[in-house]
C-alpha cells in the first residue's frame, strides 16, 4: 500500500511539472502542492491552476476526471475574503458565487467524465500577501453523497503601487475605468451581454466621448438584436410547424372518412404553410389519383 501511494505521488507530479516547464510566462503560473492531480475517492482526479491576468485579476481553472460516472455532481471552491468570482466556463454546469464561495452543479456529468471549471477572480479590498483557494467535489454513490477534497492552491497578490499611493480622484477614476473595461470584456467572452452592456455604460459615463466603451456598447446591441431576430425566426418557424401539424391532423380526419373535397382543401392549406411538407404532398397526390380514377373527365 505504501509503495502504491509513493508511485502515485511521483506520477501525480509529472503533469504539474510539465505544465510549468512549458509555460511561456512562468511568473504567471502559480501552483502549490495541490496544483497537481489529486487522488479522490473512487478514481476521481483533479488539477487546479491559478494564473495572473492583470494586477488585480486571476484565472482559476479546475479540471476533474471522473471516469464511468454520469450522475449528480457538485464543485465547491472557497475563495479568500476580499475576492470576487466571475464565470468563464463550467462544462454546462450551473455556476454561482455567493459570500466567498464558488459553486458549480451538474445534474448529470458528460459522457467522457471530464469537467472543466474556469472562473476569473478579482481582488477588491485585499492587501499584499499570500492567499489560497481550496475546494471539494461531491457526487452520489449508492444513494449517498460522497465528498472528496480537490486540494489547496496558494497564490500571491501584490497590491499595485498606484493603489497604495495617496488617493487621487483622477487616478482613482482611471483605475475604475480600466477595471470596468476588463470586466466588460470578460462578460462578453462569457456571453453575458446584458450585464456587459451595463458595465460598459458605466465605463462610458466615467469618460464621456471615449470611443472604446461606445464601440463595445454598439457591438453588444448588435449582438442582442441578432439574438432577438434569431429568436423571432425560431418562434415563427415553431408556430408554422404547429399550424401545419394541426391542418394535417384535421385533413387526415376527412381523408379517413373519404371526404376528399374537404381533405384536399386542408392539405392544400397545409402545403401553403409548409411548402416542403411531405405528408401534405403525399396525400394530395393520393386524392388526385382517386379523383382521376372515379371521374373519367379528369383522365
């Protein structure tokens, strides 16, 4: 047993060391003893990395492998006090952040058993120092909830010198503007256009006449319009499809009763609603053949 654990520990270090060796900017790759594949109950494995993307922001990425399981699962991540989290990607899970806790819930895991959770954390009221993120992974087994730790990662936050200087209203306004622009871009990437619009509008109010936030606002409104048009087109298609099936149903009722005159009218109407409707075309051809067979003048 001891030998097995020793071999697993050596093998577990390989992915983390490899990622560190191939990182173009090793100063942005922050990892600890938990930044490697962690052995969880029943062959679960996890890997968490933390990468700095700006003075006040980091990207946290958690990978979990859970082979052969398709049921309920949940990730809980505990953030240090003074940090906020924003979703980037959660493998179709339900993401939430409240009171320093990131939670992602899956009612059913993907077929390949692989989960990728990526979120952005932002320092709000935090001093320079060492911080950590730790978490746990929960799943159902034999009608019981099993919980496995996903380890703990340490990272260092250095308060930008500009924010340690004596408060300057002009500088503070510029810092707030830059933070809003970065947050808005992240929201666009996540597809959260409504929230991104409000963020860029706030940024624009800080710098009236600045072209960049205005361009972002125009872009978002264009995307929202495209989305609304797409939804309208889908709704129109759905309504036409429903109308077509209702007409086919009514026409079929008359067809079974050999009331071909009324059936013909309804099938014709259905074909106008859906010109490529195969069922309507097929029945119209049957009725026409029937009429030709019974009425010599139609031959």
